[in-house]
C-alpha cells in the first residue's frame, strides 16, 4: 500500500513531435505529415551548448522543458521553482544515442582513441539524456535510464512512481525519447521494422500527491497499478482488477490481436500506427495521452499497454492504469 500522501500523480505534460502542438493532439488522427512540412521541435531550443548533444537528448530537452513548465516547476526563464534535491529524472530510450556510439566506434577504428573528442566521448553513456536533463535544471535526485525494449516507457513511469512512494523523490521528470537517423534505421532494418521510425519525445511530471497539493496544484491524473508479465492478457487482468471502467485503451505496438477482446467497451488508440514505431518512448507517449484524455470531459481510467509478451514471441508485456484524480 502506498504511504499516505505518496501516491504518484501527474502534474505536467510535454511533447516534442513534429506536427503535434499539444498532448491532446495525440488523441486525434494524424493527417498527411509531408505537406506542409511540420516544424522540427528541436528548433525550439536556443542558446549555447547544443552542438555536442545528440538528437534524442535535444528532443528530450524540449519535451522535458514543456512538461516542467506546465507543472509549474520551472519558470519562463527555465529556472527551477523548487529545490532540486528531491527532484529525480527517469528516461526511457532504446536507441537514443546510438548515432554517437556508432560515430565514436568508427573514429576509434580509424584513428584509435586519440581521434576521439573529450566533448563527445562522455555522450556515449547510455545515461546521457537523463544526465543532461538533470544538469540543465539542477535536479539532484535519483537519475537513471531504462533501455528495456518495448516495455521500457511504462517501466520508466513505474520506477518514477516507486521513487516517489519510497520517499526517494518528491517529484520525478519522466522522458521517453527516440530519434530518427541513419544508425537508428540501420538497427531497425536488421530487426525487420519497415515503417517510418518515430522521431520525438514525450515528457511527464510525476509528483507525490502531498507535494502537488502543497503547491496548490490539482493533479491531472493518478498513476495506478503496474504489471510486467510474460503475457499481456495477464498484465491487463492484474492492473484492471478493481479499477474504474477503462474508457481508453492505448494499444501496444502491433495492435491487440494476441490479446483478443480482453478490454471491452473502451475507445482504442494505436500511437505506433499514428506516430511510428516509438520503441522506448511509446509507454511515456501513452501516459501523456492518458493524462490528456483524463483532463478533458472523460472520467474513469485509461489502460496503457506495451509489448505483446509470449503470444508475440517477446519476453514480456507491461500495463499501467491511470485514473481521474479524486482527493
């Protein structure tokens, strides 16, 4: 049972996807993205220090900034409005800095380590995105990255909620980011993925309920049960037992076929179909869409699912329920 006042609530949403201006846009059908060409969200970043950051990091910085601003945790000058000691960062990405890693490996092969740059070598760390988010805003709480396949985004949301429940953080910025570049396409082609890859990021601010209320902020949603199982059907059954009726089901990549109609009467959205295979960003995208749904006229709960599990030859599937906020 979650300690008093420590349940995780959603207070901020951010999005960095070309052609989408608001989290609510995730709930709409996508139009033709080729004409007119949507603006690159990275262009919203200004100032120094961008040269040595990879694209996934830049996308996460855009989505993270928007989420923090909407939560009121940073001002328009991007200065944090709360002490950084109890603010953590959890990032989900499976392919985030693969371009930097590939370039560095090639440089070492051709010129030995003497050809590497002291500015780019640290960016080969898998935790580079979470590190830059923390450095940018002075967040000194727990800082970690999950690279856990299809379930990674929902796993990240769960770990953020765990940090809050355990008192390790009062607030956690969760970001899911995946870039579209040549190394990413090479990796995906080797995995049999032929669809246009996702290029973007989503940001989510989770807070301890008591911390949000102390600031006078009404939460957008409550993060409920989470399960990661070999079977998606089992994971769904575990998180929906006793929950409010599911009004929206965010489908896993590759759709609901392996699970059949285990969730009846719910509106369905497939963000992988509308945004492209989102890999580690998918679960965070789903939770952003869920909070956008719940902040509207809808009540009840939203089911977010990622990974198909053993029915699709995958090692696991994950499910999370988000529900309308009630004190």
